[in-house]
C-alpha cells in the first residue's frame, strides 16, 4: 500500500487496526502570516504556542519557522501541558505571553489574546460517504462532524443533497463554534428532526456519545481517517458504565474531582455533591489521571471534568470512576434507567 504525497487516501479497507491511518501524510496550514501580523500589530515580544497531543512533535518546526519570520527579539515558547480541546488552554503560558496561539481546536470562547488556528484535515470525505449511503435508507438525515473536518461541512451537505437527502443541521450551544459541530462532551448540534444521523469523522468516541445522548436515533459513522463505515452500538459501552456504577454502589468514601482546566470546571456540580454527602471530599486538579488519584484512599470517584476521562480511561483507575449522573444512581438518588452520557454545556 502506498502512502505517497500529501493527503493520500486509500480505499483498501478498514485501517483501524493497521496503524496506517496515522501515516496519512498531512500538510497543515499553521497560518503563520496571521500569527506574524498579530505579533506586529501588538508589538509583542513573547509568543506562546499550544498544540494538541497528536501535533506536539511538530511544535519545534513551527517555532523555527516563526522565529525566522519574527526575528531575534521575539521569544517563542511551546506549551508542554497536555491538551485535548479548546477547554484546555494553557492559562499559565497565556498569561505570560503577548500572543497566545492555540492550534487544532475551534474556539470555545473568543478572547483578544488568543489566536485559534483550526488545522483542518485534508482527508477526502466523499469516498467514505459513498459507502455510508447503504446505511442511510431514509430521506431525512442529520449531519454532524468534528472541528477537524468542518472545512468540508458544506461539501458534505451538498453531496448528500445531490443524492436526494433532506439534510438537517443545527448549531449547538455556546460551547460549539460551528453549525453541525460536535464535541466529545456536547451533542447539542444533533437535536434535529431526523431519525438517522450521519457522523463524518475519525474515531468512535463522538458517535458513541451521540448515540447515547440520542438513543432514539440511528447514528451512522463514516470515518474517513480509518476508512470504515459502522453503526454506533452503545451496548458494550453501556455495560462498562453499568459495571462501574454497580461497583461503586457500596462505596462509603467518595473523592469528587473538580477539574481546574479553564473550560472543564463544573464547580456547582462538584460542590453540590460534597455538600450533600459528608463522606465526599472535593479534590482539585488539572489533568485527571489514574496515577494522580492512586494515592487517595477512596472507595470511588466522581469526575466533574472532561467526561472522556471517565468513559475512555475509566477502567484504568484503581477505583470506580463515575460521571456526576452515574454518582446519583450509585448513591440511590436516581434510578438505574436514568443512566446517560455526561454532557457539558457552557464555556467559562
Ligand atoms: S471537556 Fe473533554 S470532550 Fe469536552 S471539549 Fe474538552 S477535551 Fe473535549
């Protein structure tokens, strides 16, 4: 299989387990001109760069390019903090730099200080949409995607319309920048009048959340990165969540995690739990990891930060890790049937 020049797409089957999906050679547009203009306009002497995990290795090269464009009197710094979303700005570096550039995510909240550079994927979406047609029998279809593929949203819409579909889209709440955009913690853009939804994008997490949040809808996943079409099946995921809730039902002492990342704080959710449970303790932290919680001797945890940590990494924590809604079930305040995906609204 050849992976030659930039954006090479292949149609040679499901790439999820091959590791090849990662090798798509991409040409990102770092929008250096926009950064240089902002530096000149603000007469800036310090620039902070923040990359998502998958692009951190490109940071030094981008810094080099900027340094050669800006000259020696401007200092360019790279954030080493973990970064999984626009909810995750490195506020330390932001405060200490005149221009702060956040790559790879759409704005959760605009600020004069921050330049958001989206870094769209250049993967062609038409071949995988063609394959997805077989899974979309009805005329009405909802369309959603992630920030990475937002540049092709209108193309996706007209592609479907040309094939006779009535396409339903909507802009979600203020946590989402674009019409049709979903986040791992927010599916408000899928509150639409169609029983089937086409999700175009990489990975399974978003469509799983979407399917749990909208159990009455059929969610078809067209993944142009891994070259595969599937229908979201929440069963395995639900079992994992029910398992965690069951294991937490006997818990006496609870650690309630309040995440200090700028766009992940749910203070009221966290303090409500602690105020109503004498055996619950509020723990503040930025990055929530199994290692960081291991030394706490609680029977179970509740994570009020990013729901992906709870659901993706849940099994790696040494004690059950629940979402706030799951906590209410585990302590008997809500029935088991109320189990749902943990979504997150608002910004900060
Ligand atoms: S809270 Fe989690 S799912 Fe939501 S935007 Fe941030 S990293 Fe993504």
